[in-house]
C-alpha cells in the first residue's frame, strides 16, 4: 500500500516583509490646524480673485 502514496515536498515560504509600525493617534491639535490652514487658503484665494472675491 505504501507504494501508492505520493509524497509532497513542503513549499518554502518567502519571508514576509517587515510590517511598518502603526502610528499612534494624531495629536488633538492636528484637526484644528488643518481647519485653520484651509480657512487661510480660502481667504487668500478670495483676495486674489480666484473664488470670485473682490
């Protein structure tokens, strides 16, 4: 019976690339800073006439 058994060779796995460490949560001031930057960008766009300002 052992003559009918097909022996398989284990497939060698490639080593997985190192996983980047997840960054911690954003500091609390980052969303506020983003809003301020967007507001300043809109203000300057209006002043320059890009958004139909003056």
